[in-house]
């Protein structure tokens, strides 16, 4: 781009004319909420701008922690003294007027009388109100596609129906896996009523949990994304139920009892992943998501430590102490061991059991002697 084109572009964006006149720089001041969302956006072309609670201010804020006239934003006009030459962009300044609470800028405490220079975009606080300054030179984030919940309600029904169909299919698959798991643990000829608790109970919990999650989202984002939370939770529940059926079967088929330890790890990390994904729907800010991820990771490590301590106390580390139900023999892939091999593998326990029995006998004998005395 040549110099003349650059001059014309700058003149158009800043509202200037290359004839030595004053330009009118444009900027916006955004009022932010607790989660950093923009509550109000005010555009200004005339400077200075007075901020406070008084009706005389250019930007009136409803904040009892502000003075009637709390601060002044000033941005000198751009002077182009030489025609067809680039002017120099002056910097905006923030000056605090006499007040009790002052303000903050990038972690720096501002008192009455302080004057600071503002970059193209910066977040600051006056009283208890968070604001963001952004001029025309600040880079903008790329345009984001609309999410399904943001589509207007007058769209054809087929634009929304596939999501509900997918959710319904996932619910049916999950309930089928629950019923299969219950069938594998019941005796043959069990009544249909025996399946009601294992199927309807988890379904009720799923709907209540999804509704509560959507309600929390509504508190922070003013929307009720029930379907979004349902589509996040259901794939994890299906995967967990499928693994709950596959891991014991694989451990039995290959004679790998230590593989059963994976079931509890799946529950712990699966729950953490589900909460993390739902937290991303509730608090979309990257910073909040990182905090939630750190908290969930810490809780996972704590739960794993408690589980390791419990297993050490019960003297087993991998898998449950026994299998409550065995799959059919047709799923057995590992070669069977002979009774002699089984007895030989248990021989190292003979000395340990003898030592433990002698210790128990000594304790019992000592207690009887004390009673006799």
C-alpha cells in the first residue's frame, strides 16, 4: 500500500480530513460483569469524558462506591499539520478526581490526582465497577459462529430436531447398557420390576443433574442450555457403562485380575472430565476454566491418595477383592491351570499363614492366662 492510500485509510477510520483540521478519535468504554461479560457498551467521539454518579457526567454509573465525579478520560484530537502526511496518534489518559476509593489499572492502585496513559485496549476498575477501554486501533477477535441455542425460535423445526433425536438415541443406548448390566447380575427368570430401580433411578438422577447444571448456566449466562449439558453428560455415561461391562469381561477372558483396578480410575477421571466440560458451558472464560481444571485435578489426586490408603489397609492393590459375578465360560480365552499349578502358586502363603496363626494363638493364650490370674 502506498503512502496516499495509507493516508486515505487513516483519515477515514479516524474521521479526519487531511487539511490541517482536528480529527475526532473514536473509542468505546465497556462496563463488565463479574465473569468479564460486557453488560453495556458506550461509544464516545467527544473528549474529555467524565465518569461518575452525577448527572453532569458523560458516563453515569450506578455504583455507590464512586464519587459524583470520579475520573476523567481524555484523548487529545489528532492534528494533521502537513497535508497528505501521516499524523501521530496521541495517547488517551485517565485522571482520577478526588474520591474515597480511587481505582486500579493492571494491578496498580490509583489514588486521587493520579494520571495514567492508556494503551489501545485495557481493563480498569473505578470503585467497584470494572470497565474496559478500547479504541479503534485495538485488535478485534474473529467473528464466532452461532451456537445452536443462539438460533432464533422462528427457524424451522428440522433445524433443532436432530439434536434432540441424537440425545434421545443416546439415552436409549445408555438405558440399554444399564439393563444389560442388571441382567448380568440377576438370576435367570428375574421379574421386570427388578430392572426398574437400576434403569429408572439413574435416568431420574440424570435429568435432575442436567436441569440443575442448566439452571446454574442460566444464573451466569441468562440461558437454560438443558440440551447442551445433556449432550455433554450422555456420551461419558455411555462410555463409562460400556467400560463397566467390558473391563470385567476382558479381565476374566485374559485372566488379568489387575485390570479391574481400571474401573475405579475410570469413575474418578470420568467424573472430573464431565464436571470440567460442564464448567466450560457454565463459565466460558478461559481463566475460569483453568481454575476449575486445577481444582478438579487436585480433587482427583486427593481421591486417588485416599483410595491407595484404603487399599493398603485392606492389603490389596489391584481390582476388587473378588468378582461378584462370573461371565459364561465361553468368554474364557486364557488357558486353564491345573490343580497342581494352583497349589504350587499358593505354597508361598503357607509360611505367612503359619506365622499369623502362631501370633493369634499367642495372643489368645496370653489373654486366657490373664483371666486365670
